[in-house]
C-alpha cells in the first residue's frame, strides 16, 4: 500500500495518495477534480542534505487524500 505523490497538470496542486493494487481508474486532484495528474518522484528519492527539497513548492498542500 504505497503512498505516491502526484501533481495536477490543471491547477499545479501537489498531493499524496494511498494507492492499493486493486485501485482502478484515474487519480483525481482533490483540489480541482481534474484527472490530469502525474506521479512525481518521491521526495526521499531526490532529497539532498543541502536543499531539503521535494518536488513541490513550499506552499503546496500536504497530507493524505
């Protein structure tokens, strides 16, 4: 049951989603309802000690949907 980070291509909202293997269909943005989302690399995979960065802006929403 991995948690994936997504970004909406319609409104640029970043969000996390718990995805089950039995889930079918598009991942929908909780902010605008668009199905045009893309999976991002996990922040743990790209974080460095100097930037502390994730792939979304600091003002991006956080939490589970």
